């Protein structure tokens, strides 16, 4: 190998390396925002907090697609009857309506 051919090979190698792009990380994938689930009301005694907690769970399940909207509306209507009885001071009736609604829609 002549000195000129060695120089040419080195020059060719240098040019080919200069043409290489440095390793760059792939662009970050776009992340869709996640809808915040409704907050579950704090605990408490009596019919009001129990009904409110169940309603919050129903709202969350509808929002996440775990419960379809028409069923969620019927469940909410049943819970509204329980809430009305609770507001009227008929706690026993309210708790029975609440329990019946939960059982009807498969919520323990």
C-alpha cells in the first residue's frame, strides 16, 4: 500500500464518519391527558354521605366507561329518590332505597 493510498483511505473514512448523524433519542410520544375521576366524598354517618359516595362512584364509572351512560342515568335517578327520602328525614327508607339501587345495578 502506498502512502497516497493510505492517505486516501483515511480521508475517505473521515468523510464517511462526518456524514453519520449522532445517536439522538426518538421524539417523546404524545400522551393524551387523562380525565380526572370525580373525588369520592369523605366518609360520614347517615344516609346523605352514603348516597353521595355511591353517586360519586357511579359518576366516575360513567366517566371512565366502566358503566354505560343510560344505565348510569337510571342508577342516578334511583339514587335521587333515596336522597330525597334522606332529605325529608326518612333515613330508614332512604337507606333501603340506596341498598336496593346498589343491588339492582350490581354495586356491593
